[in-house]
C-alpha cells in the first residue's frame, strides 16, 4: 500500500452534522488512501456506526482511528460561542504518533484533492496555512497591537493546517501555546486561533494555496451547488446546520448537496432542539439579526 494521507479532526457531538459533511466530501474528492484520526468527545457506539454508514461508499479507502479527549482541561479559556473543543488541535502532537498531518475543522466542505497539500514541502516551517488576512482586521487587533504586533502582519485562519508534528514536538510548541494562554486567558477572542497567530507571528509559517481554505460567511453570495476546486469553510455563525440555517445561510444549498448523501440527509435544523442548540441559538441572536438585516437590505 502506498503511504496514506493523514488527516485529523477534533469534534464533539455539537458539530456532528458538519463532521459527516466534512468527511464525506473529503473522501469523495481525495484520491489517496486516508488515515483519519478523529479526536472526539461524547460519541457513543451508535454515533460511530452512523458515521461509518455515511462513509460506506468509500469502504476500503480509509481507516478511522478514534481518540477521546476531555475538554475540561481547557476550562479556564474562552471558547467559540461557548464551545471549547477547538482547543484540542493544540494537542495533536501528543495525541498522534505521526510525523505530519493535515488538521481539518469540522465545518468544511472539501471539494479539492488534499494529496498535493499533504506532500507540500514546508521549507523548514512547522505549519502550512491558508485563509489569510491581517492583524488589522482580526477580532483581536487591539490585543495584538498591545503585544507589539504589526497591524500589517499576516493573520491566518486555523481551520486547515498542514502540521509538521516532529518539529512541533521538538520545539515544544504546545507548552508555548498554553503558557501564552495562561498569561492571557480573558483576551483570546478567537480562542486557540489567537494563540497560534501569536506563537507563529512574523511569518513563521508557510502560506499555501488560498483554495485550501476559502471562507463562506452566512451572507456570502450564493455559489452553485456543484462548485468545486476549493475547501469551502463555513466560518462565522450561524452555520448551515444551526437553527433555521436553511433560511439564513446563503450557501445552504451548497452544503445540502453533500448533506443529502450522508446519514443526516433528512436533517431539519428546526428539529431536535437539544439544550445545547437552544443555548447556542440564544448566543447567536445578534448574528442572526445582523445577517438577516443585510439580507433584507439587499432585497
């Protein structure tokens, strides 16, 4: 067997629908055999069986390796809309016995082969990242400036990362990240992404092709349902699977094109209102209003 393409995702039950879409689209569009690490919390045996049923068309093309993680270790730090599981990606070097891995968020639609990215020469860098912006436009601009960071410096989205885990371990980057988080627990506007952008400040990362992390906000103009050539990243909130995502998210049709191939094909966002989903919707009230207002103004 040829060397597998190694990917890792970190997901709790609250992003289960997005996880199914991310993994299905990954396998549908990647030609290599995939070794998939899923670092998870809250998934029962029935949930894993459902995930395998979603991926059944690709039997023989992947290996799924499960790792459990207790997110309570990140209790002192900010999460994203109350969810702290995003921090787990900082632990991949200690959780995975691999030299390199592609980390993927679970709110992606992969319409691009990841083989070339996995084989990318990192030219001595620890990270290969896409989804670039600048410190000036980041949520944490004032905080970063107070630390002496240049507003014109590049700022990356951490939803897709090629990681040299050997170098990460050698340089003890996890410790550097957590030391920084301990020093500034209340100022991490984008959670661990804030930490990563500080630790890798001044281009200590390789910028890879922007098509590997193409942002789609809830009000980004609609794309064709079969749009391809990118990893589409459903950044911001609400997500397509959040309550009323069918109505609110302008690219729900793009998301649904793959959703209908999964075990969540019959999923309706206004059903199964778990306590977490209700709390999340309350937290997102301003986001719903903001995007609906923009939609009404354009109408």
